[in-house]
C-alpha cells in the first residue's frame, strides 16, 4: 500500500481531531472551494499543504484567523513579514527550520534556486495583495 502525495492532495485538520484528504490541488482557484467545503470548522480548521518554489512569490498574503507555520523542507526560503503592530522581520529558513506567521501578519517569500515548504495554515479570511 502506498501513501498519498501531500503535494497533490493537501490535508484539512478539522473539528473533532479530524484529518481529511482534500481533492487534488489545481491552482489558486482551489482555495475558494476549500474554504466552502470546510466553512463549518471556522477558525479552528487548518490546511496542511506542500509547495515547491523556483522564484519569489508575486504576492503577499495574510491570515487573520490564526497562526501559520512555514516549515522549509528543501533549499532556502527567505520569508518577509509585516506584523500587525507595524514591525517587520525577515527570516531565512533552511532545511528543517520553521517560522510562524502570527494572525494579521502580511508575508511573502524569496527563493534562490529551488525550495519546498510545508504550510499549516488557519485559512479562514485569508487575504492577498500584489507584491
């Protein structure tokens, strides 16, 4: 028996300690469907996803409902954070290192070469803005 690819099929962690295999990730529009599928879990739901990057992110994002964990699994990822209190931080993550984006923190990332990261996200109310 083989496992399921986190890169293709993210996981939703929901109420009652449930772990739900999500439909295959198809791009940014996938997130809207995800939010609709799990609206009943409110801010307690978490999305676990894995993404590979070969260039800097082209936008900023912010999660108002809770913390987001960013765990670097390959390469190097430089995370830029603009916190809700107006302070800013830059955190460079190597393999096995993580950072936490607190609620209300706008964040984006730079990548040199290739990098991959696992995200555990409180997705309710997520906002994006151009970089």
